[in-house]
């Protein structure tokens, strides 16, 4: 059941408007002036963190609406919302899910490269400007950014990454089915990751509710999202597109795992988390 206070079109408009604004870009012209470089770099970091807070305020309702209920079961490895499970145990299970997803994504990427992408084409992907679909998201990337963000923003970043990949992985399953010689193992791994990603999404939402006391939060999964591709690209374009998706997902799956493990470290009162 969707939240009547948050319209899907409003969410999409917020995403577009937020991505169109780059508040720190204008500072770039001053960086070359050495007397101002250190000051400007400090301002850049401050604006980057402040902009992420603005993003959170605008899009948090969009990320946590349109319900998909979480079953309360005792199945091994499941993620659920029962009050009986501790926050620590839930975080451990979420991390286990993220670790498995990253491991299988590595295997899938290596398998796809070996089957369909000769080495020259791998270089071409890097040189031809194929970009990841999550590039525009305000996800922390540098070590300094990650060290300065809050636990809430870590969870928010994981949730954004997870939800950004649900639809592309469904697309990837469809397009891999059209390959004449795609091995069943690759298809099965892609399907497995897609299913586990939805489970991870549910677990992160429950974790947010437990850790941040955000109330009864639910997940969002829009079938008609911002991810759109032409229906029938030529074969080479299709291979490069799919390779980009698989490679980028592997990269983002690693980020999810790293962010969740950093959160675990912080929860243990370890001041050497990095």
C-alpha cells in the first residue's frame, strides 16, 4: 500500500530537480589559485556534506513509501521485522546478505567477461564513456566523505543503491535470456542476485526502523522507474550495455558491503573505523 502523502510523480520530479543542481561546481574556477586552494577544498567538503543532507530531506519519503510487507518467519538467513530479533543480529544478517550478493556479482562479472567480452572491448568500455546508472546519486566515495557522514546517511546510501538496482537487474535477466549461448549458471546467478537484492532492501528498511526509530517504514519498488533502454539494440551495443551493468553492479555491491561493515564497526564503539 502506497503512502497517500507521497506521489510517485512528485518523487521523480524531486530526483530530477536535485540531480540538476550542482552547488559546488562554481567553486572549481577558484581552486587553481593557490592562496585559496585550502579554503576552497574545505568549503567543497562542507557543501558536499550539506548537499547530501538536502538530498536526504527531499527524497527520504520517496525511498520509504509504497509498501512491500516483510514476513515474520524463522527461516535461516531471512530478514524480517519481528521485535524478537535484536538490532545487532539483524545487522549481521544484512551484512551476510550484502557479502553474498557481492561475491556472486564478482563471479557473474568474471563469467560474462570470459564468455562475451574480449580484452579490447573491456578497454573500450572504459574509454567510450559508458557510465554507471548510479553515478548521479550523492553516494559518498572518498575516504574523507565516508568518515564524516552519519549512521543515518550510511543506511540511506545503502538503501538508495539497493533500490536503484532492482529494476536494472530485472532488465538484465531479460536481455541475457536472448543470448544464444549464455550459460545457465550465469542466468541463475543473475536471478539469484535479483531476488536477494529485494530481500536486502527489506532488511535495510527494517534496520532503519530499529536503529533510527523512524516508525513503521516500508520499501518502495516502482515497476516504471527512471531506468530505460531501447528495446532492441544491436548485438555489440547490447553486450557492452550488459557488461556495463554487470560491472557497475559489482562495484556498487561492494559499496553496500563496505558501508554496512563500517556501520557495524561504529556500533561496536570502535574509534578506528575507516
